[in-house]
C-alpha cells in the first residue's frame, strides 16, 4: 500500500477497494456483421491510493471536478467527469 491515506482521496475515497463482477455480457456484431455475438466476461478493478504524482494536475480543485478515462477492448475510449 502507498503512503497516501484514504481521506486524501477526497470525493474518490468511497471508490477505494476491490470491485468485481462475474456476470458481464458483451453483445456485438460478429466479424462479418451477419449475426450477433455474445461473450460472457468477468472483471476485477482495484482502486487504491497511489501517492503524489508529478506528471500533471489530476483533478480540477477549483471546480471540484475529477476525470476518469478508460478504454474498452474494442478501442472505445470513455471519459467520465464529475
């Protein structure tokens, strides 16, 4: 674990921990686009403090905004801010 405590995460503190799902379903067209393909999946996400970073501002303290970005397997990028 890092040296940053949970209370320093601010609005993200409630997200700390391990999140798991075992009943995911990816529904998409098959390669030739003639049928629907269904693939079951499970996933696990670990969210923990990382300590201070020097790469850039990670959230907008003045507006009290945070941003999360991730890419799903087909290369779709999702940006979520609050």
